C-alpha cells in the first residue's frame, strides 16, 4: 500500500458569483450543505455538523436511481472563518476501490475585488488514481450543484 506521501491529491479552483460570506455559510451550515452536497446522481439527504476544531460531521448521500445510501464523515481540523476550512473525509463503508481511507479536504475562500469568491479546493491523500478520478468527477458535479444553489439564493453583491 502506498504511503501518504505518494498518495494522489486532487486540486480544483472555482470562482463563484457570490460573496465569501455566502460560500462560507454554504459549507458550514448543515441546512445549506444538504442543499448542494453530492454529485447529481448522489445528492445529500442528511448533513450533521459540529463545527469546531475536533468536532465531527456526517453526511448521507442517496442514489437517485436505486436509493442506495452512501455515508461519509470526518473531523474538523482547521476553521478560520471566513477564509479556511479543513477536515478529514472518509467513506464509512467500502467504496470505489475497496476499503476506505482517511483523506484530508482543505477549502480556501478568497473574496475578489468584484465581489465574487475564488474557492481553492484540495482533497489530499486519496487512495489511488481510480479514487482520484472518482473524486474529481464527484466534486466537479457537486460544485456544479453548489453553483446552481448559489444562483437560486438571489444574493446581491455590494
């Protein structure tokens, strides 16, 4: 098994047409997270968060075709409102390429001069290249859902 130094890392960057405060809330308020978390075919149906260093979160995704449930959970490592959020991520059962491993997600939020927000996303210590590909697809779909959710909020930039 590969050690963590050689395990794949997913890096993504996306600019959202929303203020940083809205992006922060979207990631840290369970009633908002459940509205966009998960790929299109696996939307979240439950999100519970204890947003503090050492606090935990747990989310359940539900397959739209057959109703299967997929649970993920983790522990908050860094919380620097409104600019940085870091937490462990682990599937709670075998998924994709075998037994789950603990990975690390870090999300940075930077408010741009025009009121939009740049989100830098890193998902580190993935198990394999297969897992990297699966997570790339999953997060891209998820961030598309987040973008749609933000558009429905009708926020106003200053």
